[in-house]
């Protein structure tokens, strides 16, 4: 929802009224009405309608009478009469359309329910109003704690302060009747304000709070829908929708109001379709209804003996077979009618009328394989680098071992050389020791010879 001031320029840049939530034209608010009589002048000497439509928090609207003939325009902030004190609101509609809205809501012009306008709101009134609005969130949180402590089966959905800050209205939902007399006493004593409790339904609660629907847009009840009509599951059956409560229910937990929007067109289209309870009698057997396509006007039937094989017929063919059955006649089979139904599939051919490029210019082939190959190559290079680094580390670790081995080998060789030298020395010593023994023997033998010779001499 946006007004002319918030729309875009020719170069698609947003204008923006820069009013920070208080739209000057009233087109950005909830449940707005377009004043298509605003630029038209009234006939001669005819006074404009002296009633005004005023909007309060969350789309709450009321009508007030301009008894003081104040110059009021759409979007102006005014102080109006309340049951106790005064309230502050924004003007959403003026002129003759207010009369139309009052007739729609069945409100008479001179009724006592229509209160008067006091004045255009001053800066002091606006400041008090803003201060009281800022207290609403904290007040709602504290009141919920009180409700939970008292054990009341009710849900507090919203709190609205009056413009003068002397009264607060609490909106709640409950499945059963609630006795909240103790609640009002405790809240009035803690907050020092007047308390008013209003029970609303689930749809009214969703309309006040607002939200985003499953379609991706704002809720209809919070933007433009004012009357809540009853919605039944028969509306979903007429539109051939699956009876899934999660898909058919809205933010309020009830059936979606949009199920009634196209219901009349579906009902008109279903008048030409045959009744789903009627069976088609053929010589091959009886055929039972399976499903239908409302937009293309097709019906599917299957034989009772062979329910897996479906036959697609048009509405005219199905009605023709039903007419033959009424005359006690039976066609041979359904295949004759299904063969006659030939559908020509037209290929979508797009012509370059404006001079633009082809529609498939952005459709580039995916390069997942190349990326995978690149990743594989990268992984291989990384693995090779890691292997090389590990080999270098192992080689560096092996070097001191080789040196130790070489040293050990050298020491072993030295030991061996020393052993050989020692062995040689021992051999030489042994040889030397053997030689003097022979000399000694010779030396010993000599005196023996002398002894043998000496006696002869003595003799």
C-alpha cells in the first residue's frame, strides 16, 4: 500500500514523502479509502459533508462530526471527544465519501454514537500522545505477567492508550468466558490508569496486528478487507484443493478468507461438468470418475476392473456418453473417445522484436567438471609438495645416522687394524723368544762337550 507521494519517478527512483510513518495523503495507512471525489467541486451553494473519518491505532476507525467548521484535510492530526477525556487520531477521509462509508456501516448522521471534534492537535497534545504510545509495550509485558500469575485462560494481544494518557484498552482473545475482575483491580492499582477490556476474535486479532501471508503479501484483513465472511471447507472442495489444514489456514488459525475470492467463478465453471457420482456404462465395463481439470475442461475416467488405466475425456464426450446411457445405449469402449482427443503441442517461438539479444544468452554451461579437475590437480600438487617436504625431512634425519654408521665403520676398521698390528707384534715377539731358547740349548750343550773332553785331559 502506497500513495502518490511514495511512488517512483520516471527513472524508477522512489520519491518518498519523508513523513516517517504519518503519511500526509493517508494512502500508506491501514484500511485506506481512495478519495476519488477529492478533486471534484460540489454543485452551487452545496455544503460539504461535515463528518470525518478518523483512524486510531492498528486500523481502528470511527466517525466524528465537525461542529466547529475546522479546516481539516486528510492526514491532519486532531483531538476528538472520547467517553472519558479526549483522544488523538489521524483524518483518513473527508467529504461525500464519508457519507457512503457511514451508510455501509449503518451509522446514521444524527446518532448519539457520533462524537464531535474538539480541535486540531497542538504540539503538547502530540507529545503526550507519543509518550503514552511508548509505554504500551512495557505495559503489555507487565500485564501478561499478572495474567499468568492469576492463572487466567486468556491471551492478551494488544494494548492501546488513549490520547490523553489516562485510559488504556486491553484487547484479548479467549475460548471461554473469563472472570477478570481481580485482574482489573490489580492492573488499575499498579498502573494508576483506567482499564477497559475488549474481547476480539482470532481474525480481528490478526487484522489488528498485521503480518505477511503465505502468498508473500500483507494480510488482506489488515490492508483492505473489512467484512469477515464465513469460510467453509466446501470452498476448497469446489476449487479441487487438498484438505490440508496447514495450507488452508491463515495467520489467525482459521480458514483463509481468500478461498472465497474466486469461489463464484469456480461454481459457474462446474455447472458444465458432469456429476462425479455418475458412472459411465460401456460394453467393455463401467467407468468411474477419477479427477477433473477445470481450466482445460477435461475429465478422467477409469474402468472398474482396471483402475490403474485412466482415460481422458472432454466435457462434451462425457455428457454424450451419459446421454446414451439414459437412452439405454452403451458405447463400445472409452478408447474410441480418447483416441479422438488429439492435442497439438505448440512450441514456444520467441521473436527478437525489440532488438534484444537471445533469451538464452545467460544460460552458460556449468563447469563443475573443470572445477573438479582443477581441485584434483591442486590436491595432487599439494600432495606432491607434502611428499617432497616429508622426504626432505626424512633425508635430513637419516644424515646423522649415516655419519654415525661411517664413524662406527671407521672405528671398527681402526680396531681391526690395531688387532692386526698386535697380532704381528705378538708373532714377532714369539719368534724372538724362540730364537734365544735355541741358543740356550746350544749353550748348555757346549759345556757337556767340554765335560766329555775334560776328563780325557785329566786322564
